[in-house]
C-alpha cells in the first residue's frame, strides 16, 4: 500500500461514525450488511448512513453489491490488512516490536501480551471453555435450539447461551417438543433479551453467532465488542404454516441444520488456529452449510 492510499483510508476512518460503520462491517464478515441494517444498528437516519458509506467506498474500505432494491456492503479485508501492514512495516521500519506490537498481532487480531506475562500455551487454550452466544430476534426457536445442542455436544469445552433482540418471552412449544424427542434437557430454557449479556456481570463472550434469516428479510442483531462473530442464517420454523406434522417437520429440520453446523464448529482445532483462521472457518461453516441446505 502506498502513502496516498493509506492517508485516504485513515481520513475516511477519522470520523467516529464511519469508524463504527467499518467495524460493524468487519464483524459481519462476508455476509455484509445492507444500509438499513447499519443505520438501525447505529441509530442513524438512512440519508446520513448513505453519506458515510459513500465516503468509505471512495476510500476503498468497503465494496457495495446490488441486491434487489438494496445494496449490500462488505468491508475490504485486504485493504484493512494493508493498513495494518503499512503501520507496522513502514512506520516501524519492519520491526513491529518498535511500535510495541507483537509480530503476529497485525495479522491475527490477537492483542499482544502485557509486560511480564506470557501468551497462553496450546495446552491451556485447549483447556479453555469458550462462551458462545446465539442471537436471533424472538429467542423462541433457532437460537434456543443451538444453545441446547452445543451445551450437550460441546462436552465441557463450550458454554452456550441464547438471546433475542426482541424476545418473545416464552420458548415456542414445538421447540421444546422436538428437543425433548431427541433427549435434550429443556428444563432451564427461557426466552430472554440480549441485554442480559451486555452488563458488567455477563459472561465474557468468545463467539457470537446470528441465526436469523436475512434472505427472508429478517434484521439480524449486531453484537458490539471483540468476540468472533459469524452469521449462520436459518429459516424461521415458527413462520411455517399448515398442519401440525408439517410445522413439526420444520422445527426438526432446523434442529438438524444447527446440529450439522455445530458438529463442524466443535471439531475445529481452536487452540491451533489464529484469530483470522478461526474467523474464516466459522464463516465457511455458515456459508457452505447454507448452500448445501438450500
């Protein structure tokens, strides 16, 4: 990356709003977000959001793709890595330590260790219990199912939670029915708001997965902070109409879809992968599984 391109990118990111927009798009990964989702997440008027997205696009930080009546925006991850490399390679003379940055931090996204501390060893990472939050809107079916499955198949390596941006207030009866039919424990399940996981006493999250259906026009909640995030869209079985067997079949298919994805997720060698590699894998699970299911 040359100096002119770096200056243009940094000027675009000098706005606090544009920085927030870019960070949201980075977290959204290959799925990206439409302008309306970004405006809703940041509580901005659509016209203001269009202005900021145009500035980011002109700097090459985001790319837009027409999707029906909307445009879907995605962060240019290559340019972001180029900016980080420009700072560490050019400004630090090729010696990241001169900037107080660990050599792998610029590419992996992990923070450098504090002075006097050591990085976790592979053994300690493999012993870690990862906190995982599944998000949808109502928290009555898909996110609940994912929570229950991961807590059972995770074998102590994962602690799963679920929540909704607009919780229904109760778990859908058919969610409980299909889970109990497979022998899952449903005794402690409840529909709850994601606000429970935003307070100071909430568990520190390692992963956040959204399981809403953007193809059907659902707006997925956006989780701030630093956990690894991915979108694993699943059609909402609650919206299926017709006979009881037909509706139960929709819930069963949802359960099977999430079980397949979670089996892939729990098989990842997380202790051996850096942050970017993990992000790639969890994005791939959502994309390839959705294509196969479609």
